[in-house]
């Protein structure tokens, strides 16, 4: 890159990625968010000192907001992996308090992503092999029936478990929460007509299918008060089903978003495979752009940021290269979205943010899939 282009890029980085962001009591020094990424380094669901150091390194190197890997709520079928961290129980919460403290010591902000995997879990999985996997209609993502639909009492207990986790997050010092409502997990299974065939108030049209998530948001809001940020992660695609759609048009997206926004979501985290792809024909706006236009609320964009190829290819490719960020900066400058979540590029390079700020582009490390086997 010639000196003039480097100078221009650096000015753009300073004016966009490193512009402060403020929402209520959440004050961030820049627009960079660490995306939630399951790491599986928490034996028996308890995050240890290595997990705290992992997140602290990103805060020390200038990440504005860290969203933790998915942490599971207090429900026996919330996960099928005993190495995924819990967000309940004295020992796990003590571990998470240590993580939050470490990030704050480094000057960062952090929110836990609260998670229930729903029907993506295999029956018989640890840590609770006796528990049956649950979903709105007992249907897996392929439409096959594996269990009975959740009862109203069971739904109420899961809503309460999310609210309890939210209250614990505030109590132990986190800066907000994120609810995982994307990628075909439990909340998203209620959103999607393929997995939600209910005929009660939790099923039916696209508005009715938001009720479960809206109930969770309202319960969490009641638990944490008016000034504690609630982020909701949403997506059109599901794991392995990349062409799935909750909304085929902007009008359907508006119907979907209205109850969630009204319930109290502060920020929408809009997950796409490639942030640069338009969400609907006739506009260059991506999903985060459309959600911001419709709701007027801040949005986070995510999807292969910092990768030369989209993230599913980068996962397989041992020779993935660092991507140009020009289009990302342009969209951010145009206020298409407010925050930018960086995923695998931050797994590969804990110093990604500070290198960007200091113009050390030649020092950025490419993502390679073998880096998933360690907490760098």
C-alpha cells in the first residue's frame, strides 16, 4: 500500500472504528465488538483463569466491547457440551466475576451471551444425559420430531432462567447482557416457522412467533432495571441452513422486529455470513442496516469481518488471508450500522484492534483453523 493510501485509510479508521459510542450508561471508546464464539475451554461449565486471561488480552488491546462465548442458562437441556460455560451456580458465576473483573482492569467492557441451544442438542448429551432436548414444537431444524412441544409451564421456567441469569450478570459486575436469538438455537426455533408449529399464543404468524423472545426480554428488563443494556442477537440463517429466512421482505422484517423492540431490546446484533451482502433486493443495506432503519435502534454488524473469505470457508482454509476493511469503514461512516463485531480475526490476533488503530496492517495475523484449539 502506498503512503498516501495508508494515510487515508488510517484517518478513516480513526474517524469510524475508533469513534466513541454511548448508549445510556454504556460508554465505549470505539466501535469494535468481540463477537461471541464458542471455545469450550470451561471444564464442567466453569471458566478458569485461562478464560479470564483470554478475554483480558482483547480488552488490553483495545476492543471496545466484549461479548462472551455462549453461556448457558440454568436448564438441564440448555447445552450438550460439559465444557461450554454455565451462567448459573456459585462456582461458574465466581469464575465469570473474575472474567469481568479482569476485563474491567484492562479498561474494557463485557457482556455475557445467554444461551439455550434447544433442539440442536442431541438427547443423551452430557452434562445431563437424562434430560430430553426441548423446542417449541419438539422439532429439529430438519423438521423431524424428537420430543413433545414445550408446555406453558416449561416455557415460563425457561423465561425465568434467562431472567435469573440477567440478574446475576448485573450482580457480579457485567456491563449488560446479550440474548442468543440466532442460528437455529432455542429462541430462534420459536422465531422460525419450520421449527415452530404451535397453535397457541407462541406460534402462528411472524408476530406471534416473537412472543417467547419478547417475554424473555421483558423478564430480563424487570430483573435488571431500565439502564442495563439488553442486546439481542438475531439472524436469518441457521446452522447448516444458510438460505433460511425469517423475513422475505422489509415489511416482514418490520413485523418481526416491532414486538422485540417494544419489549425492551436496546441493541440488535445482526448476524450474517458476509457483512457486505445486501439483505433484500433493491438496496445495498445489509441486515444490520435494515434493522437500524426500521427500529431506529443501534445495531451491530457481523459476518467475516477481517477475513478475506466468508467465515465458513475461513474455518476450513489453513491459508486464509487478512481482508481489506475499506468497505466496512465506508458503511460505518455512512451510519448503516453502529458497531462492528469481529470474530475469527480476533481469535487469531488478540491485538487486532490496537494494530488497526496504530496502522500496523502488515502485522495483522491471518485466521487459521488450528488456532481454535487453543486460547491465544
